[in-house]
């Protein structure tokens, strides 16, 4: 923190833009719309007196330039390699951006608050396993499954959660989707082979719902409607690719077990 304070004293403009980009990057990684990301970065910089602010963002890159009244200038870029839908963290970044714009504390204090936000977690990572199991079983029942389909969906949903947790950042999102959909489809088909009374289709539908990029597609449409054509098109393509990978994984699993 002492080094940050020294940096703050000697490079106010660079430090301000760096912190604003930290907030914008956090929002983008948590599933925020690019229009909101650009607006947040601009509002933070203007709250600290920036005379001119230009921000351009897509789903993987944020470019920003600011100029202060004294003529000092800073231009920075932030590469965002992966995004997710984390509404808890998104709300935290929205909250800190509003408080920072309202109070305009010293940048050192801004930095401390931002680090505190980055460390917060809504729940432990392992909670995704029982949550996936519950969601898969609920969808299986919703789409007409019985007791056996529900129980099998619990097991498969938990497995999908374990796969997502185990792979973490070791693979890209599309590869994880293929692996998860293949495992879910294989076990669903295997269950119908072992127990003829079990309807694999209802189990598959329940587990597919864990992987369907519905929120991502909705965000993409919102970006398109807001005029962010590049970001919206990229997000739409990303959602379509995810849907194709889900189908590909299930088709592979069915072929592997002889259902095709």
C-alpha cells in the first residue's frame, strides 16, 4: 500500500484510470453490460475532475483514455480473458462505483475499498455442487420426470458442479461445456439402458438447463438494443457457440452409448 501511495502522489492520472479500469473490469467479468461498464469508468474519472474521457469496451477488451484539466494524460487497456454471470459481485462493483462518485475519497482509500470488494465472496465455491444437483432435479420434475428421474438428475447435476469446480480455469468455457454435457448425456442414456422405466429425455432436459447460456443471450440482446453492435454480436455468437457445444456433447454421449 505504501508503494501505491507513492504512485498516487506522482502519477495521479495514471492511478485514477487504473482504479477506474479495475472497477470496469470487475463489472465486465461479472456479466455487466458493456454500456454500463463504459459509463461507470467515465463517471468515476469525471468525479475526480477529468476534463475528457473516452472509453471503448467489448467482451474481451477495455480501452480508456482520460485528460485532466492540467493537461496530464493517460491511456490504458485492460484485457478480459473470461466472463461469467455473478450478480453478487456485479452489485458490489456497482455499489462501490456509486459511493466513489458520491464521496470522491483519496485514491489510496479508493484502492483499499476496491481490494476489499475483490476479496468478498457470496458463498464458498463448493456450494455450486448441491446447487447444481437441486437445480437439475427441479428442472427434471418440472419437465415431467418422476421420482427416479429426479434422483438420477440429482447425481448428474452434482457431477456437473464437480466438473465445473474441478476444471476451474484450466480449460476454456467451451471445453468445459463439452465435457459437462458429454458426462451428463452419457449418464442419462446409461440410466435409461439400465432401467427401462427411466425416461432419459426428462433427465437430459433437467441437466441441460444447467448449461444453457440464457442470461448471456439476454445480455447480448440488451447490448444490441442499446446500440453496442460489436459487443452484442460477439456475445450472441458466444451464446450460440455454447449452445452448439452442449448439443455436440450430448450427441457424442448418445453415440458412445449406442443410442444413436
